C-alpha cells in the first residue's frame, strides 16, 4: 500500500515535468485581419473579371424546315434519332429535347424524363418546359362500343 502512495505523486511530478518542457504555442499570433481581407478581395477580383475574348452564350437555333412525322416509318426514325442524340454530347441532348418538344407526341415522354435527370442545366430546363404539355389529369380512355351478346357467333 505504501508503494501505491509513493507511485501516484511520482507519476504526477513526471507528468508535470513532461508538460512543462513543451513549448506553448499562442492561440492567435496576430489578430490583424487586413491581410486576409486583402487576399480575399484580390481573389474575388480575379473571379469577377470578365474574359474579353469569351463570346456570350447563344441560344441553340431551331430548325425551321422541320415537320411533324406523318408515317410510322418517320416516327420510328425520329425516335431513333432522338435516342441517339440523348446518348451524345450536351448540345445534341439539348437539340433532342427541343425537337421532342416541337413534336409534342406522348412517345417522347421517356426522352423528356431522361432530360430531367441530365447533368446539363440547359437540357433540364428545356425538358421541364417541354413536360408542361403533359402535366395534369390523365386522359380518359375512349368508351368502347357495347359488347356483343354471348349467344352471337363471332365470324371474321
């Protein structure tokens, strides 16, 4: 028990000597923030400077001679073109969404939904504006003609 009472003060003295030998760092060497503010202003001026050689962004040109497909073959070809364009670069994806908006058929909904999840903000905005046409209540199916009675033979 005596060794226990001797070991505790010896450990405390050793801990005190170890901690006293360390150099004490001040928490704040300088409280002057003028240098930091000057650096922030300099970096902000570099970001805000406009590049004189950069051209302003242009809106994509809409094709003027485009017509809505009339035959099934034209519809399939257009859907294939739109799908391929959605797999290409951002400009092609934007053109595909704009063309789908011009077409306006419900067959382009998968392309517009894909455009809503696109990484390019312009494509997302164009897809969202194109989806406005399809928002609202679902269309009711056309009522069917009355079915034939059971005892009528169905001949083709």
